[in-house]
C-alpha cells in the first residue's frame, strides 16, 4: 500500500498534513479489521474521529474511541488486536501492539515503525506512528445507536452513537475535562454550526456526569448552554487555539473560531440551531 499512500499525500503541503492523511488511512484500515472480526457488534464508535469519518468534521483526529454498548459477552479486545496486527503484518507493515486492560477504559497503541520514513515524511528510519484505541467498558447508559456504511479508502459498516449521543459525549468532555483541550471547543463550534444536528441526549449526558462526580443540578434541554458558557468564560483561548491548530484541514477556520463567536452561538435562542424532532422541553 506504499504507492497508494504516496499518491494520497502527494499534494499535501506540510509534513503534519501528510502524517494526518496517513493516520486517517490507517484508522480506516483498523476499523475494517475490527468490523471483520465482529467488534462492531458489541462496540459503538464515538468521539472526534467518529465525527471526522462519519460526518466530515473538518479537522483530523488521533484516537479511535469506542463504548461497549451491546452483548458484552462477545467483547474480546485481545482478539481484536490480534486481528489488526495480523491484517497489517500481512501487508508488510512493521506493527507492534501495546495493550492496557487494567482500567475501566481499555486502551491499546497500534504502533507502525518506519512507515513515515518509507513514505518520505520523516528522516528517521525507526520513527513510530501510533494510533490509540480506547474502549469504555462501563459507558453511561441511555446512548442511542446508529449504523452507517462508510466508503473512504475501504468500505466499513460502523455501529456508532447517534447524533444526540455524540453531542452529549462532547458536552460531557467540555463540562468535566480538567484541562483545556481546544479540540473540544472546535468540535462544539462545528456542532453549533450544523443547522440540522440533533439536540443533546440529556439522559445520557446526566448519566455520564454522575459517573464523573458532577455536583451541580441536572443538565436539561434548556440549561446546558448556560453550563457551557460558565466553562467558556474563563478559558485561556490562546491555549485552546494552540491545541487545535495543527489538526485543522484549513487554517483559515481559525479566523471564525473565536470565544466570542461560540458565546454568541450558545446565547442564540432560535430553536433552529438544533432540531430534535420533538416539541421544545417545558422543564
């Protein structure tokens, strides 16, 4: 697949963009391996890479995040990783897998050694490109699920969190993450820019918040924007921009990506920002 990857990165202007393109290709190949071994029955894809692959979020993403949502007796992370390594090794990639199952969130790094050098991106022969997989084995309840066929490099049929639950997951990160992650805020900016995106799944969001020690009143369809504004106001925006900048496909996106813009979008009261398909909440 080296000639194919070289063709994919040929028109990329920077090594960072080339790395991102290669990483995204490998993410799709990993998803294909996971589907082939049956992982997409118990697991649901979510997070930033899910937004990128499923909905064309205009930023690159690093990790593959999943929740164990269905038939947990079928879940076998070691089997999934063995399949990934077998599939990649069969195509002559130098692949190493590092697994951590000690925590509720199981994680693994799929490490591709020397690939960046083979592609002419890195001068270091042994430089590693790593893709992290994380699986929440005790996810918050009430997530909604969808399935989507994606054809990007390879064809995969993915089970994933639905729109309302994807947004709920992002709001949980924004409300509870202990450090500034600009990618969270860029993703929220993108969500708010989607006129037909579903309202957040507040049942799932409150379950997630309870798991992480939330001590305030429950989040509702009417008050979630206020809670987000409380987090936005003291944010170090320079730090937020620095975090997300290298992941953007188009650096001109930073022109509109401002704290004031997000605040304005949150404060708008028009119901057209989100369309849930249900009457407005009367909570």
